[in-house]
């Protein structure tokens, strides 16, 4: 990591089992997880502001990571970005032209306080979450989503601009219904699969918990979608945007038969998100036949100590396609407390890295 966040120049190795990165707040612990996520997904999980990632006084950052799979396949990914937003990503020294080429190569799952909007936030946060998970697992889903969003943008442009010929809307309705049908069809099928994994995960964690995921399915018939788009056309022109389609979906999360976004306590939100993230890890592992790296940021900020301990032990029991526990990287401010509370008893191969205040390991 060069000139990334508060890291001037940092090089770090991780154990194939468990690595704990510890240090005071502001020492750059989360930035290391952010860098791994950037090399895996092509973007930060904390911010869309590109300039925030560059160390003060620098014009650019550079990241490089080596990923080795269970069958010893090795990929080297590098990521350069300057303060103007120009970026370059290389896989094994070959530059890629689109971020989608990176998805699915080196999978990661992040459990971070930054992601609490998934359960607490608006419908768009849940759509974004499921779209990302499904795009990692299915190039076809990703391709249909990109085409749908491109078509939606064109249709909305026509709706907003009175000078444009709105008789072209029929053309965009046709394309939008085609890609919308494909997204709805796959989304319905995959959310039901995730729901099954989530219910099983929840019961394994605590048999007394009653949590659920519900998705109100929409039509997957292309002609029905066109009919609905035509019916809403006057309203859409008035509002200047498309009011019907997969981009308006919501997925509802329930705790004891109540929508958690409206009724959940802080602790319930945190535990639900933790179990959802474990579900995500299991689901991606099954779909891709590759075990994702688990990145757990400041777990004590997300859960109390007893639940943290239970979650981490639960994560340690997960087995991927190679029947190995997932590589897990955890950040914490208090390594002493972790040791005193006897976290990770029986866990072999624990590597510990302390970060100083200037971001050096």
C-alpha cells in the first residue's frame, strides 16, 4: 500500500487461517481491509469519494495484492488511482478495461459498522447489496443489470426532456422489459436460495431466533412489464423518471415477524447483519466454488463481547469447497481483551499485526 489513506508505505502478509490487525483508532486498520476489498471488487466499501483514499500531500495511491487459491492458483492484482479519478487495474500485469472483469476473481465478504445501512437504510441499500452479491456469482446477472441500468438511464432522459421525441419511449420500453424480465426472474430465484441459507444459518446459531428475508416478487412476463410501463407513462413523464421495474424493488428483513428497519433495536440490527454476512459467505462459496476471504472490521463496535465471541467461533466452523475454514482478517483496538476473554481458543495459525499511529505495521 503506497499513499493509501494514512499509509505511506505498508507491506503486510496474512495467515491462511486467522490474522488479527490491532492498534489505536486512526492507526489505519480499516484501510488495510479497504485495500483488500479494492483489489477484489475495484472500489472501497467505505466511500465513493476517490480523493479520500489518497494520503494527504500525495497525488495518487497504489495497491498491489497477491491472492492464492486453495488449488494454488495465484493472481496478482494492482490498483492505481490519482486525485482526478483516473485509475488503472491490472490482473497479472494485464490491464483490464472494465471493473466487472475483476468481480468473482478473488471474493471477499466484509462485515463492518459501515454496512449497517443494509438493515437500517432505504430500499436502495438492500437492492445495491443483493445486486452486488448476485453480480459476483453470476456474470449473466451482472450483464443484464448493466444493460438494464443503461436502458433505464436512456428512458429517464427522454422522460425529463420535453424536446426529445417521446414516441421513442416504445423502443426503450421494449428493451427495459426484456432486461427487467431477466433480472426479476433470476432475482426471485436467488433471493429464495439466500433465504434458505439464512434460515438454516440462523437456526444453527441460535434455535430460538425467528428471523426471515422476504421479497415481494413481481411479474416476469415481458408483455406484462410493457403493459405496466405504458400504463404509467403519463405519470412517468410528469415525474421525470421510470416508476416501475426492478430498480424499485425492496427486500424486507424480519425479526420476530416485525420489519427490523422499523422496529429493530441496535443489538438486533447488528446481529441480523452479522448473520446475513455469514449467509453471504456461505452462499458465494457454494455458487462460485471458491471460499471468500472474511474481512471483519472492529467487531466490538458491531456486537457485544459474548455475541462477538459466538459469531467468530461460528465463522471458524464454516467450511468452504476445500473443507477448510475461511481465511479471516479481523481488526480490533484491544488485543489484550481478545486474549483475556479467550477468543479463538483452539484456533491454530493466528498471525497478529500491531499498527502504529502513523499507519505502519
